[in-house]
C-alpha cells in the first residue's frame, strides 16, 4: 500500500493540482481558452518537441520504442473504427472518439510522470538516478510519434466532419511542430555547430518549460466550461479503451519487439496515460464535439489517478531492472 500511496502523491497529484488551478482561475476570471490553445500549438508544443529531440542522444535500439508506439496507435485506430460503426456514430463523433483513444498525454503528463517515477525509489542509487536518462529518451520517442500524428492525423480527423480534407491538410502544414521535428533531427547531424550556445536557445528553453503548466491549466479552463453528462456512455467507452486496451496493446508490442527493462516499462506506462489534452484543444479549435472531448480528457485524467498507480506497479514487477 505504501508504494501505491507514494506513486499517487509524488507522481499523480502534482498534475491534478495544475488542472484544478486552471479550473478555479477560469471560474473567477473567465479566461480565453482559444488564446491558450494558439499559444500551445504555435509556440509551446514545437519548442518542447524541438529542444527535447535536439538535446537527447538517441541510441539505435530506441527505434523499437518508436515502432511500438506506432503499432499501438494503429491498432487503436482500427478499434475506434470498429466501435464507431457498432455505435452508429456520425463522422464528427467518430473522429472525436478516434482522437480520444489514439492520442494520449505523452508530453503534458508523460514527461513529468516518467521523470518523477524514475527519480524516485527504487530507481535512486546512492543519490543518483542512473535510469532516468534512458527512461526520458524512450518517453521522448513516444512523444515524437504522438506529436507527429496528433498534429497531422488528429487535425485532419477533427476537421473532416465539417471541413474539406484539403482545407484540413493546409491547416496541418501551418502547424510549426511538423517542421520542428525534422529540423531538430537535421541540426543534430551538424556536429560542428552547437545550437545550445546560440542566443535563441534560452528562449526555446523558456518556451519548452511552459508547455506542461500551460497545457494543464488550459485543460482546467476548458473543463470549467464543460457541461458534464455523467450518464454519457460514449465517454466511459472511450476511457475504457484508453486505459484497459492501451496497456494490453503495449504488452503485445513489448513482447513482439522483445523489449525489456526500462524501455518496456516506459512503453507500458505511456500506453496507460490519459487522453491527450490536445485532443480536447483540437476539438475546441474545430468545434467538433468539444464537450465530449473535454469530458473524455477529464474522466480519463481522473481515472488515471488510480489506473496509473497500478500500471506503474505492474510494470516494475514484470520488467524489473534492479
């Protein structure tokens, strides 16, 4: 029980504190959610992605983590299509449902969660955190997959119910993140030039550090404006798939790709993360079932307070490193 309480208080509750703060701030000041979503998509997400990729040493074995994350997403996509047909969703609802189970908080929650998990006992050895670097690298690989697909497939999904696919595609190409990712990889290939010494680097770092708090505050703001329907079965179905099917698919990917240790733990934990805040922000941006998307994010995030404790514990048992 002490392990569960430790994970809950040190890994989960800090995240909920920021969401609650955003909720309360909007109730008092009526903040502009659309401004925050623009800041998120056009400044904080690309900066976060660029800095993390540029500063991370990526061993070849990490390609297995990328393949695992892609495999989980593809199977989730097929599951969403099947369930949408069974539930007779219209195009907009099918897109919102698909985004809610395909995309998870690999950055907003995943990065701080993995940092907290692998900076805490039993992963601390003589005051050092020897497993943190590889764990963060694996999580960043998951984040790269999620960022690319969220900023392409996610936007196309959300927009195609009301907008022509060409218009959606044009909007996708206006998203800075899809350029930040290849640019970071290209600059890594230029060893003679160290971007971290450039005048722009501190600004990129400041923007990177702003992503998590701004995204979580934005979620709280959106939730404060959402009318909750506690009998909405579609919300619970999306949460069920996200939190139960996701980790099962991750275990399948781990065994297929023969992953073990830290990388296996990270992939399983990542697959159990709550629905991405950006899936709700994209829904708001396109006015595509924003209440449903926000309710899924909130319900999923609340449920993750329990499910992630269990998943982290199980991952340690099945894929031990110490």
